[in-house]
């Protein structure tokens, strides 16, 4: 950059409408008042000055300090609100997010579906060092159609996690979860899925598209696919049938004996593996056991990274059973199947719900062949795992985990982790 260019850039700060000049001049006035005050005392002996004159000089210094503080504060606010217009008036929040949260603990959350977005919503208030490792085996609905048409990995669960970690979560949820209802080619598609698909076409790479989408949404943390390959989820049922496709598995009407992916040699995403290896805490779930949580761990490199991690690995058990997947499952059944389909060392502890669900919601879920998951903690302890019991019920239109309570449990676990020095 030439000397003239640097000079021109400097003078741009003083162009009309920049909202900088007034605060610069206010700060300069403050400096002048301090000089006059200090200079007035310095040019004469202090004992030669009358009390009134001394007070005037001191008032100049004090007023000068106040003007400098006001000038610099408002200059900073002008710059920040220009770069982040939706944050005007929340400078402390910006500083908190950028300085405090970015030095928070490194947490990796593995799973997919709505359950994963719930826990992300809670823990993002504790740290920005969050990595969501998300399944991309979804082949139903909007994700399935885009996956087939554009030959990309499924964007649906990625979208949910991006929304959960966005700073402006309410607006992003409304925008990214919006589904086109008109009878057009876009019918049934969510805007978020289309956005990620378009970003993939622009960047030429799905992983890069997710990273760029994260920047656009200004999210706290990262969202990473567990694999960059198009994988298909396959279930072998206890009646001998084999069902192919994540969306079809719960519809088969037969208990699942074994779940696996095709291709079985699918490699893990390098960034996801690295995040797991560097984590201070690993959380599995909540989410659909067979179609959201386990699929990530079926990728050999991801499973090996989790097993090898010398930190606590916590499984968050679902509150309700899921028709076609976990019918009549107790909490111990979830844990048993998780380790049977993967490896006993993928978890150290399990968080279970012991809260009660309103009868009206029980009736609603019963009509959908879903019931509360019984917290048979004793059976889980007999497997050799720690159990954390808590009332985690949050009821709106659905029964969900309480994000704030989950986040509090995670915070307590991290405190214990750091005190014990378990992290290598």
C-alpha cells in the first residue's frame, strides 16, 4: 500500500456520516483540558495558587478524563455496531462471547436430530469451543431428495445444529426451518437445506460449505459431518429382514438386531476426528439411538477416536421411547444396545431423566406408540457405568430435554474433570 493510499484511508475516518469525528474531537477536547489543568499547576508553585484556582485546574483535569472516556467508548461502539449492527447496545455481550466463551472448555457432542440441537442450545452459553459431530445418513424428506438430486451428504441434521449454535437463534430458526408449502418444486424443502445445498454448489465441497455457512450465521462453535462420504444406514431385524435407508428403518415393524452402514469402510472426517482427540468432554446424544447416535460411531475412525479419548464420555439417554426403534426400551436397554453395536468404552456415564411428564403429554405420545423411558439406574451401574439422575423434562408441544439443566450438568462434569486432572 502506498503512502498516499494510507493517508487517504486515514482521512476516510473523518468523512461525513462515519459517526467518528464527534467522538474524536470530544476526546481531543478532553486531552486539551487535562493539559491546561496540569500545565496550570506545573507553571506555578502549588502554594502560590488560591484554592479557587486549584479547584478550577482540578476540575479541568477531571472533566478531561471524563470526556476522553466518553469519546473512546462511543468510538468503539460506533465501530462495533457498524460491523455487527444487530448487537448495538450489547457491547458487553460481544466482549463476553468473543473473549470469555472462546476460552471455554472444548466439548464434542456426537449425534443428530432434534435432541442434539437441544443440548447445543444449552452449552453454547458456557463455551464457544463446541464441536457438533453430526450424522449424515438421513435419506428421508427434504434431505433425502437433495441428497439424491445433487449427490451430496444429507444436510438436515447439520442445519438443525447450525441453527442451535447461531447467535441470533430465534430469527435463524424461523428462516432456516421454514418449509415451502406451495405446490412447486420447492414444496417440502426447508430453506436451510436449500441454503447448504447452494453453498455446496458455490464452494464445490460440502465440508467447506458447512464452514462458510457457519461464518454467515456467526455461530458459536463448529458443526462437522462425521463423514464426507454418502453413507446409507442398514438394519438387520430380529425376524431376519434387512431394511436399507434411515427413513425406512423405524417403519419396518420389527426390533433391530444389528445396525451398520454402507460402505462399511467409510472414513471419518479429519476435522471431526481431531476435535474428538482434543476434547475435554465428549457427549453422545440425545437423539434417536439407532438412526442418530450410533451411526456416527459405526465409522471406524470416529469410534476409535472416542474409545481412545482420555476424557469422560457421557451418554444422554432419551426421555421417551421411539416407535419402531426403541419400543419398550428402558434406560439400561439404550445403554446395552449402544455398547453392543459399537464398543463398551464409548461411554463412561449415562444421564437419565427421573422427572415426571404431564398426563396430557403422556396421552399424546401413547397415541404415537411412545412411552417414557424408565430410569433403571441400578441395571446401568451393574454394567459398570456411572449414572447421573436428574429431572430433565421440558414440555412445550413436545417432550424435550431441558437445555439449561443439561448444560448445568455438563458444567459440573467439566469442573470434576479438571479437578481430577483426567485430561491428558
